C-alpha cells in the first residue's frame, strides 16, 4: 500500500527533534515514507546535529537487535522501508549571527548523552560518509566507510548540500506529493526556494514549527527560537504564500550579497501550515510518564529506552533549574506535534485559526522584536473580506474611529499603500497567507501516544 504521506524532515536535532524523528521512523510504511532528513544548525552546531542523527540510527539498530533476540516485533517499519537520505545544510543563518541553544540542550544537543553513554554512540568513522573520499585513506578506513554505506545501513548519506537534495526530490517526483516538515531554522528551505523557486513550489505543503502569535516567545519576549535563529529565511519562505511575494520579502542586507528575489510571476502559492508556540507548548511529556514507561524497559536491557531516558530526564532537570521546582515537570513537545499532525491530519480536532489563512509576517530587523510573528490587530477588513470577521484570540479591541473602516483598493494591481495602511496590510493581493493550527486531538493524549508509538 502506498504511504499516505511522503515527507522530508528538515531538522536541527536537539531533544524534541529527536523525539519527532523517532515518532516518524516508528510509523507504519502505509502511514509515512521518510525521503530525507535535511540537517541544519540550530540547537547546536550543524556537525553536532548530524552526529545526533547518526547516533539515533545507531541506537535504533541496537534496539531492533534487542527486540529480535527477545522474540518481539522489531518496529520502526517506516525507517526500514524508507531508508531515508541524510544530508547536511549550512553552518549559519542567511544574514545573521549564529544562535545556538546549547545552554538548554547541552553541548552535543542531547544533554551530553554522547559522553555519558559512549557505549550507545557510533564510532567517528561515520564522518567519512558525508565527505568525498580522502586521498591516501588506509585500508581500514576504506573498509569501515564501505560497511557504513552498505545497502543494509538504515540511512543513505549524501555528500550533496541539503537544499539541493530537497530540490532534486521535488523535481524527480510528481508535483504535490511531498510534504516538508520543518522543525528547525528555515535556512535550508530558503536556499532551495531561492535557487529554483518553481521546483520548490512543487511541494504539497510545508509544515513549520515556529513562531509565537498570541503567547510569549521562548528566546525573547516575542520570538520563538527557530524563527529567531534565521528570521530572514522564515520571512522569505512565508513570502511564497503571498500573491505578491515582494510585499513581505525582507529588505536586502547592506553589507552582504543577498539571495535573489523571486520571479514576479509564480505558478502557485505555497501552502504553509504553522505550528507556533501557542499550540505546541501545552503538549508536554511529563517525567512520571517517562519513568513509568521507560524504567521497566531499561531494566530489561532496551538500548533505546536507556538512551532516550538519559537525555529526556537530564533535560527535565535543566527545565527545573531554569524555572521553578515542579511536582511533575514536562518537556514541551514542539517538534513532535508536527509529526503527529502528519500521522493523524484527517482528525477534525486539528483546527485552524478562525480567520485562516492569516497574514502573518516576520520581523527581521527590529532591535527588540527580531523574529516576532506580526499580525494586524486593528480589526480592519481587507477589501472583499466577509462582513463578519473574527479577531485573533489575542487581539486588543481599542475604540478607534478608523477601526471599522474597509480600505478598498480600486485596482488589485495598485502598488501604493492605501491611506492609513502602511505596508499594504489591507491590500487584497498583498501579505502572506498562513494556515495557523490552534488545536490538536488532545494536549494530554499526546505524551502517552508518543511513547506508545516509539516503545510499544
């Protein structure tokens, strides 16, 4: 049976990224086909992110051997049937200083598990998979590399930049058959879209974990980490949802060579589904649940339970040190929620914002607001909007004589802003068109679902 969803996961593997990838790899082949893991910097530097992906496959292989020896089903069928490609992206954002979250995720991105559990870490020979063969390599090095790249390996390493692998897969497959699930900074996606915009628009949907709309940010008071890490990349990707991408494109940098603008005429608008902190934060994996589920498996010898428990519980300790002592602290499942959406997207409880698609724009240059997701809270209607219009949940109703005006643009092609509407927020053909998710099948149900899917 053909898979319901064929996906590319664009990721900066820290703690919740790894849980998201595990959830995807543990799916049934008829549910998901994972074509590519495109790795970017983010939570930690890109080489550490790549090591975490390789370590993940290494531990899963050990887990499958352990389950097989016990006469259990091995699981991870989507991984085995997909044998995904792994490709590396850039080491830094498009136009900004690199930002990392190693203060939270640890130097290796997984709370130090690579040093605390060396018996579950892969040998450094994996590095040769992602580099051209070195001149003068020893016979041992050549043999080790060949073993890693054998057809039985759980993934296929690419020596091509991640954004080019994204474009190749979109070009070689029928249009509207591949979804990109982006759970890190959007640098890889922005590079792909800039290099070949029409090929990038062959994507069926881009599912993004990022931003904060009606809640506080998690890296600044207004910005979420993934967006803040490369706000320019996010703004460029969002612009492809607009009938007029130039209306929301970030300004060209002063001291750097910018990426090229998009063509003036595009074949379609990008379909982008956004999972901001508003909807992801309430979904948590609590310590009691982790201990109850994984401790018996650890005692029985499960490599995956031992590895996962190590970095999850250590991260929960870090959460308590940064906040306050909690009876049962929880790890927010930001990135895994996007995979849950891909597995259960037909469920009616996945609801979009009342005014979806929304014109959500990204601030790229504010001293205090870089990375902020900005929406128009003035309660003024776009030309042609329905008479009854529901405000965003966080909008403030301030009495103003201009508030109820509908600013009409007599001609859709008019470029100038209408009076009282700087940056064309009310122009029918300008601004972004973002589908923001506001509810899921259940905040309390997700943690148990995730552990059951991964560990059985």
